[in-house]
C-alpha cells in the first residue's frame, strides 16, 4: 500500500459525508482506544490524528449512518462458497445488480454495496458464504497479507444502486434459507411466470393441438384480451411448436377456447 493512501481515502470519504475509522495494519481490528465503527467519524481533524503516525493503517467504513448495505460474498471455505450460492440464487431468479459499486476483497471475494434504509444488521451465512452487513465493513485501499481491497470497473460510491427488492424482502425479520428461496420463487411464478416459461419450452409433433389449446386457456385464465391471446398463439406456434401447425388449425383452437370462455363469462 502506498504510504498515507488510507489517509487520503479517509479524507476523501469524510468530505463526501461518510464516517470512517482506523484498523490496525494488515488486520480488520481497530487500534487500542478506538471503539470500532462506533467511533467512526467524518471529522477530518480526528481522522488526520489517527493516521498521521500510522500511514499504513487499514480503513473501516460505517454503513448504518449512510444507509448502506454490503452483500459480502466469501470464497474462503469450499463448503461455503459464496459464488456458488450466487449461482444458485441466479438459477432461482434472484440476481445482484452488477452496475452498483463493487469491491474485490483481499480474500478474493466480493463486496456489493447497496442503498438500504432498513434496520441495522449483521447476518452471517444467510446463504452459504454470503453475509449481509449494514453496520460496518473494511473498504479499499485496505490490505490483508499484501492483497488489497479494490473497486471494480472504475466505479465509485456515487454509483451505489438501491438494494434489489427481493433482497430487501428477505431482511424483514424472517429467517432466510434455501427452502424459503424456493418457496418465494414458487409464489412469484405461480401464474404468469410459469405460463411464460411453458410457452418458451414449446412442444413437438403429437401434442401440438392439445398443448396450444391448454396454453390458450391459460392465457384467458390470467385475464389476457382475446386479441392478445390470438396474436400470442400465432407467435408461439411459429416459434416454439415443432413443426408449426397450419394457421387454420391455430384459428380453430382459438375460436374454440374463445367460445368456451365466452360461455363461462355469461
């Protein structure tokens, strides 16, 4: 680390209104006489006094007073690999925005920074290898064993995005685990989501008429306008049915379901 790089960064953050505090060189521990993040400040005189005789101190960053949340993705433990957990979440439809401020950690993991106005928290292994922090964190240019924390993509704290809605929903006091993730996904995709997935999956010869009939019925079932149903049936038939039915047969299917739905309305 360049001499006084931490002081320069600390002053820069303080000028932006963020509260920071010192950490002993090569560690995540505050020095004697500093009560960790509770003593964090943006007072430049205090910050200068901390770092002037300790130019290689690491830097701690207080999150709660700035209404920020860090998603800490660790890869230290093969049994708790945070990146594998991110992949699992992605498969279930949950992603972390990649355009927010992100730092690579000294351990090779990632810190995703988000705006967050909920209660202060420090939840460990919410998913294997993923912690949620809204109290404090280590921040660049800190180093551990010669390996620095470093921003990705040239972004700054000004690029921090709001926490995704699905993540905020998980921080309302309920315990989060894999089974609750699956249940959440199931609820979200109970109707239109599942229908869209089934449309794209398509069908093949031997089941085409029955399948399109079912899809048409389900589209009416979720409240689609008849014109929308007809247009979508044509698109689905052309794109996802192999081989596609003649347009006359698609029209017959549509008219049949429309007649059935009209009787149901009356």
